[in-house]
C-alpha cells in the first residue's frame, strides 16, 4: 500500500523540553518511517503571537531544527521545512479565508481559550485580538492541505484546529470540486507531562521544565527542588509515590528500576535525596544520545542550514503542485493551457 502523507508542525518559540518529547516528538520519530512525513517549523504562526518580537522567532528556527534532528527525525526520510519560505501556504490562506466565518473562528475552543489567556495576562480586551491571530486556524489548514496531509499527529488541544481544517476542506471541495484532502488527526498517546512542581503544564515561563539540552547541573538543581509527598518528613518515613513528582518522572525515564523505586518508597526504605539523585542519573542517561547529536549539529551549523534548505525546497515543490490544482479548481489559472 502506498504511504500516506503526514504533516505536523511546531512553533519556534523556545527550546524543547521533555514535555514536548513525550507529548509529541517521540511519536513523530516513530511515525516518520510509516508515512511521507513533513515537519513544519511554524514561524509564520509563531509570529501571530510574537510579531513584535521577531528576534525570538528567528533565534528559535534553527534551535527547533536542531531539536528535531537530535531527537531522531531523519532528514533523509522526513522533510523538515520552514513555513515562511512556502509562499503557497500564505496564498492558500487567503483563498480559504472565504470559507470561514468570523463567528466560527471565535467559537473555535482552542482560539477562544488562547484569547482568554491573553486577556488574563495582558488585560487585553476583545479589540486587542488581531486579524492574524484570529485567523491562524485558517493558516494551519493551509499548512496541512498544501502537502495533501492525510495524517496529522497532534495533542488534544489541537483537535478543534483539525476540525476547522476539515470543514474548510469540505467547503472548498463542495464549492470548486474535489481538490483538497481531508486530514485525520492522530492523537499522541502520551498525555500532557506535568511540571516538576506538579503543575499540569510544563513550561519555560513556569520554571518547572527539564529541557532536552539541560546540563547535569541544571537537571540536578531542578530535580532537587521537585515536589515530593509532603507527609514524608524523615528519610525512612514511608511515602506515597503516586503524589510524588520525582516518582512521576521516574516513570518516564527509569523503566527497569521502577518496581524497586516504588516498593522502597512505600516501605520507607528510600530517602528522597537518594531517590532524586537516581532520577538525575537516569534522566541524564536518557538525554545523552540526544545531547550528543545536538552537540554535533551545534558544531556543524552549515549542515543544519543545508538540511533546512533542502527540506524547504522539497516541500515547496509539493506545495506548488497543490497550488496549481487549487488555481485550476478556482478558475484562476489564467495562463495555463487547457
Ligand atoms: N498549532 C500547532 C501548535 O501550536 C503548531 C502547528 C502549526 C501545527 N502548523 C501545524 C500542528 C499544522 C499540526 C499541523 O502546536
């Protein structure tokens, strides 16, 4: 059977942490062999939020490329590309915007939630929401369809965006004839990884994240400050690993040691400090292969650029072919021979 097309993306706004890894990247690496895979560095989308901070987006484009390569995205198998260098995505966005009402965008649960968050953060009123931000689901529909994306691995928070894309595709095809492919979401198995402080969300701004590039000193500092069972006061008090963030992280990276850790913790045979030190060791073992690859790419920036350029060129060829079909369907292919 022919391989299907997979497309997914990430905004280049910061270094990847283990929440990104277990929540998305691990899955991407596994899937890249089963599909024609496209991994988009969504700089245009990042700019909807950071239009007044272009340096941040710029700095993180290569950063994200290195993150993708270090976790094991294979540039000879998959295509890594930069969104802003595919003008067809911007073109499609314009045409798709005729098929989406403003009310529909405002009802999109993801967009709604993000607008609310912004308002809480900046005290912004409704009029502070830009046209570009409100419209990013339309642009994301263009990201996917420009590559005939059939399979889109995303977290749960992205499902409303996928649904919006499917609606656009159906409306477009209904209006102009079957042209675009309706994608399916593939939910990533792992749920959202909690922060070291027990917060539901791991994030740079929250200071509770372990980054894939963190040194042993950084990991040690963060793990030592992690939240454990508050009922455990002395080293030999029994504790409940289910409410301990250190155990939660052991579950991610200490597979073989896990039964012992759990048993000793419950029996009061394991002090928290020793347990944390073991987590640091196991975390560093887990991060090591990625950090070695990262070191290689950081030492060879010209190779990273070559991968990005090649991927982007390859992606552009596909998007151009789709654009041609869209123009035909919309009867704006004025200079094409019949
Ligand atoms: N919105 C996605 C996120 O914030 C990133 C993204 C951009 C994306 N374009 C995409 C995801 C296309 C899937 C498909 O995580």
